[in-house]
């Protein structure tokens, strides 16, 4: 990305926070990539209502007001005992500060493209495209797809929709979990 002229800021598990998430729209990024866990949100009656981004490790007392008000959820990634604060679509819509300026959002996470809810939330905040994944994916597949897509976008200067379609066609579904990337446009 640096070779393509981008200034690159990297935030990993040790320093991604809800505070950072809230200020992302005002940071003037052209591209934001979330490489975090994602999960399905299930209502108490068992209905699935979309996906969420696992943003930071937290406990029952962390961000208590936002959890109790329903803006944040607590969740555990598959095969993990760690609890995370999970940002559902309404958190993106209501709690982020500022607006993205035509930003491309890539959520390299399971279930982040299962429906349009998260994409719509980012569009309401000014994003110009949202890429998520339908179903489960492995980290290796998410990395391979994203690298392939970024190569096409920024090194080969292929338009977004065409670059996405080429990358998806070349890689096919995740060979282990069968999840697939999906592109949403406003």
C-alpha cells in the first residue's frame, strides 16, 4: 500500500478500540480494512438479525452504559473464551463521529456480508463501498482475497467492481469454510 502512495496506519488486536472506531470517519481515510472477528447477532428469540464487528476485548463492566442500552453487544469468537465488545450496524450509524469521505470499507470477518445491514450503516456514514464476507472464512482466505483485490485496485488501477469480480472469480469460495466475499454499493 505504501508503494501505491498510501499513508498506512495499522491497528491490531492490541490497539484497536471502540474509541478508535468512533473517530475513524473523521480521520479522512480512503480505505479502511477491519481484520477482526465477525459474528452473527442473534435475538433472544433465536432470530439472526445481521452481523457485528468484534472491536475490543472487554468484560461485563466495560462500556456498561452502551451495553445496557443495546448499542454494544458482548460476544465470543468461535472456539474462544475471550469476550469482546461487538459493534452491530446501529452502533456504526449512531455512535461514530463525522463522515467518511467516499471511503472503501473492507470487513475481513466472518458473516460481515450476510445481509446489507452493516453496509447500509457505513453508507449512512459516507462510505462509497463495503466489502464483507457471507458465511465463515479462514484468516488465510481473507488475507489472500484482500491482497488480490488491493493489488488489482491500486497497482493495476482496475475499477472497484471489476477488480472485486476478478479477485472473487480467481479465488472462488473459501476452500475450508466456503464463505465468499460480497460487494455492496450504495
